[in-house]
């Protein structure tokens, strides 16, 4: 729905609520009821149409007066009150959306920290860093940017880089894909030897790099 159409409908409703205290159709029903009342009075009292003229004129003037007031109030709402109210509501929704986004970001940051410290605990208990990432299902619940952030944070905290021995052939942009590929084949990076083995298999399977580049990965001694 276009803004002008929505503004018109909203202004109409606001005007009806103020002028008639009810939707416009209630006002129409009231006019019909008044006309029927005049007709019944003529029917049962036997008065002529001329005798009812004053009542009909009064009804007509009443309708015109209500119509004029309605138009002025509608213009007030359409040109000022309703747009202002809609802007305030939009601002309120924007503030609410920002607060919701901030809460979501805070929640994600907290969850990220919890995942990071859990991975660190695994590493301190002797698990290979890349295997620790696997067991925390990083490839299922995180983006590649999250993987990079985790690795950078591990390095800054003096831990071994999870992709250290294969960084020369697996670019940073492919780290998440490597974890997904390994999960799909049940591959586990228990140690440097397994990491070397599975990475070689991946490169051979993809066939996107010359076999000579496999030499860039040094087999663990």
C-alpha cells in the first residue's frame, strides 16, 4: 500500500473517531434512522409533506454542518496530525528495532565468547586446535568470518593457529568450507598428521590446484 493511500485511510479513520465517535457508517445509519423517523411521523400523524418541511430542512442543515466540520477536521488530520503520528510511530519502531538488534548482537557476542573459551579449554587439555573447532561444530553454526575471528583471537592469546600447517594452500576464505568438507566425509583433524592427510585428499578431489602445489604442505615429521 502506498504512503498516500495509507495516510488517507488513517486520516479518515481518525476523523470519524473524533467527529462521530464511531466509524463513518455509523453516521450514515444515524442519518437514515432520522429520515425514517420523519417518515413514520408523517405516516402515523397524517401530516402533509409541507408540514414536515421544517423537520426535513433541519435534517439537511444538520447533515451539511456535520459534513463541513468533517472536511475541516479531515484536512487537519491529513495534512498535519496523522503524518506526525505516523512519523512518531515509525521512530518508535526504529528505536525498538535498534534495541532488538543490540540485544541480538550482545547475545551473539556472549555466545561467541563462550564458544571461544570452550575451544581454549579443549586446547589446554591437549586437543589439536583444528579438532577443537570441529568438535564445537563451527562449520554448522558459524560463518567464515567467525572462523577467522576465532583463529585470530587464538593466535593473539598465544595459541597455535588451527590452520597453521595448511595456510599456504587453503586460503582464509576457504577455512569454513574445509571444515564442512571434512564433516561431510567423517574426517577428523585429530593432529597435524591427519590435517595433512585430509587436506591433501581435499586438494586432489577438487583438482583445482596443480599436484606440485601439494608440496607446499610439509608432512609432519
